[in-house]
C-alpha cells in the first residue's frame, strides 16, 4: 500500500472515530432527554388523573402522598425504558466490533473496502436510530406539554386563594404572629412548594401576618380543612419591646413607618406605653403590636381555638422538636438555645431593653391591655427562658378553647 493510501486510511479512521463518537453522544443525549420527560409525563399525568379524584375526598390527601404514588407508578415503565436503551447500546457495540477488528488488522486494499462498507452500514443504522429517537422525543415533548397545561390549570384552581405560610406538600398552615420568630419557619424548606407556586404566579407571595380565619376562608373548597395548624407565641411584654424597637428604627412597611413617626417619635418605651394608655390604645396602630390570640382563633364568636401545635418562643427547641414530630419531618427548622435567644434579642434591641428594665407602671399597663394573652397562654409577669414549660406542651385545641372562654369571662366579664 502506498504512503498516500495509508495516509488516507488513517484520516478515514480518525474521521470515522470522531463521527461515531458524535453520533453515539447524540443518541445517548436523546435517550437521556426521553427518560427525563417520560418521568415528568408519568408524574404529571398521574397527578392530573389522581388529583381529580383526590379533590372529592374528605381527607384531602396531600401532594406528598400523590408524589410518592406517582414515583411508584413510574418505576416499572422506567425499568422497561432502561432495558430498551441498554439493548440499543449493545446493538451499537456489536456493530462496532467488526470495525474494531478490522482496524487491528494489517491495512490492505480489501480491508479498506470492507472497513468503508462497514462504516457506511453502521452510519446508516445509527442515522436511522437517531431519526427514530428524535421523532419519539418530539412526540414525548408534545405529550409532556399537554400534561403540564392540565396540571397548571388544576394547580391554579387549588392554590390561587392561598395566603401566608401554607404548604400543600406538608399539609401545613403556619400562622406567623409578628415578632415571634416566624421568619425561621418562612425561610425554611417547609414552604418550598408554596414558593414555587408563588414564583409561577399561581398564588400570592409567601409572606405576611394573617389571621387563621383569613387563611381558612373556603377551606373545604380549597381542601385545606385537615391541614396541621401551627404557630409560635411569645411573652406579651418581650414581644411588645421587640416590636417597639423594630418600628422605632424604621422596620415594617410604609404605613408602619409613617405611624411610628407620628405616634412614637422621640418617645422612649415607657413614655410610649403611657401615651397609649392615656388614649385608651385608640391611636394609629401598627400590626406588630396586635394581641396574639386573635391570630389563632378558628371562630372568635364561639371561642373555638384553631391551632394544633402551639410553640413558645421562650422554649424554642422543645417547640420545634414537637412540631417536627407532629409533621413527620426532622431538621427543617433551625434550633436556638435559651442563651442564643437572649443574645439574638439583645442584638436586635438598640437599648437592650428587657421586661425587667421597664418601669413597674409600664409592665402593669401592658398586662392590663394584653390580659387575654397573659391568661390564655399562662404567662407570668416576666419571661422565663430557662425555667418552666411551654403551655402548648400539654394542651390541645379543645383545652385551649375551654381556657379561652374562661379567660374571656374573667377579662371582659
């Protein structure tokens, strides 16, 4: 064989290897695309079919249950898909063996012809496979888009009226009372599904402080009536101090800042509480100073309490562990010791006020105004971070309901 022929043969081999590698990569890429879309299509078509039945069920099965069942339904089909892909890859490898054997032989004119014929046949087969796979990919994409449209419409119908911290994945409502550490819950992965819905424009932003009664509007139609309701409470005096410092230093929305400028101004906290008391607390008021119990009532008129898991800010870790145990999750909400809570509290307060620092008359005025909170949640005059237990540890919704009725009679007559 001439040097020129050898050179052409070597170039042909190099080009063949490059071509085979490119086509093989393209084929594998298409296989991966189809596998991904098949999983999504199975998942969404399952959800569309199953959710239509789910919406009629009184127990309102959550998305987590549906998702787990969807994965189970996908597995058999996925295994078949993988077996099919493996067979195709084996066929390609078998077809490559004659070529590899020929490449190892001493180059001759006849081997060159055989090699070229084999390459041409392999290229034709590979092109046909790629064309068939591309066609299947297009069909799968169309079906996936169709299922996605159905799923999106279903999600809109279900979640469009959700407000605040509602997770359909965890079947959870968290009522975020101002200045009680609720940001730790809002920023946890508990509400990733709600965040995703909000980003898609399917519901309002996952933020704000909302009453349970507002979050439960049309609960049956929205299939949230069986969700776990949780909230964190805080000693009324410590909560008031936190709100005062937060608002005086420019926290809150535009309305809060304007009200703080008009009512707090240059007053210190003792002067501000005296001002509120003199005006019977009938002044432009910021929501951060609101009483806590109205956030947690299922029916204010009847006195029905609506929270399943009541956590206490002063006993943070105990409450979080009890909450996660109820939900069946672990490690999703950060822990804070009593020392860390106090340190965090002092870092947030410019003048490092505590309830002990207030004048006795100020504490008395706060106790009078927030009497129902003090009574319902069994708070003493001063917060207890390292002693005592959280009122929510042993009480249920029904026992809170009875206690609220008793406290209301005592406070309001």
